[in-house]
């Protein structure tokens, strides 16, 4: 399970470092129009998560439902913008070799100078390193926030399915992801978890 935890941690820390150290999304260029779709209907997911743990971020910025009570991990990373502190929230299902994780990061950047689509592209691009590669991408949106749904594969045959959103007013990056040790990220609990993730 240490390998699984390591992959989950990298999946979130690497985008943060890439997004900030290369000053992602700080272009004032006009964004090109894009076609966005919303995540799939949540009716089935609600029944799956009926008895799950309802997590509310301490700052109230998002909610998510975990199969059991998750652990919180205080973390930080150094960037060109300085040190950014963040909290990773994680539940590991050791019996099934799965992990569920959420995180939010507010960047110390003037929102008027932040290009959300560029920031999302930078997060996606940062995943293609250290033996990982993005094998699927879909543009999504939630509560008016632009986002991406990514499936990432590493050289150990682990799959990571993540949904990332940006609130341009922060600007704040929100991330929810599932890691599957058996390479299957399309199990019902994965969809239920991702559907329950609600940035505000």
C-alpha cells in the first residue's frame, strides 16, 4: 500500500509544483471558447454514498463523501510564488488496494491575472512525467467552475482517475482522485466518490 500512497501523493503534489513554479495560468490572454460537459447524473452515486463519511473542508471550500473517515495530511511545497501550504484528505481501502483523495490549493495570485484554462492545461501536462502519462481527458464543469477529468497511468499499471476544477475568483485549484491498484478506476465507488466532490 506504500506504493499506492506514493502514487496518490505525487498525483497531487506534482501538479501543484508545476502549476506554480512555472507560473501557470498567469497569462492575461483571452481564452478561446471551449465545449464543456458536466459530470454524469448523480442519482446512482447518491445511493452508493448514503452511509459514507461526509467530509467538509475546514475552510468550507468543498465537500466530499468518503467510504470511511479519511485522514488529513498537512503538506507544503516551495514555488516561485513562495511556500504554498495545503491539506490532503485521504482514505485508503487496503483490502481492495484503492485510495480516495481530495485537496484544494489557493494560489497567491491576483485573480484578474489568472487564466483558468491555462492553469488546467498545465496541471494536465505536468502528469506526463516520472513514468506517468495521461491516457484520457475530458473537459467538464461544475458549479460554473471549468475543469478536467483525467485518467492517468503509471509504469506500475496503477490507474488514477481525477477531477480537477478551478475557481477563478480564488484562484483555487480543487482536486479529487481515485487510485486503483488493480488498474480499474471504473468501479461504482469511484464514480460515487468523484460525483460527491463539490467545490464551492
